[in-house]
């Protein structure tokens, strides 16, 4: 029983470490492709929101954090409203960006 418990804890720790690595990689991509509109910490850039005449959501907000990973992926890859698809975030990097956005949670 102790071996099973120890194995489960080890797997959980490895998964957590992998998620942290994804979030760190995601932050670098976010900084290059998303930060100018969504702010360094997920707080919308007010000047961009005003210029585009949109109500940008704070990425830390429960409304955004409640989205599924698949919904976030669709927004990033297909766009939503006035937000265009983000072509500078390719394939697997989308998951890293989502990991970073999840790390912003309030």
C-alpha cells in the first residue's frame, strides 16, 4: 500500500513539474504574442481596448479561467470577436500559453 501511495505522489509531482515547465515556456510565447493587448499579468491594455472599442476580459478573471482548455485553444487559434487568430503561436505552443494563462488565476 505504501509503495502505491509513494508511486502516486511521485507521478503527481512529475505532472506538476511538467505543468510548471509548460507555463514557463508559455510565458515566453505569451510575452511575444499576447502581452501587447492582454498585459504582462493578463490585465487588458486599456489603450488597445479603447482603440478597438472592445471590452477585453482580464485573463485572471473567473469567467476566463472557467473556460475549458479546448475553448481557450479555439480563441487563440481561430480568434473571437475582433481578436484575430494568433498565427505566431503554433501547434503545441498553444498548450503552453494556456498553461501560462492558467497560472495567472486569481
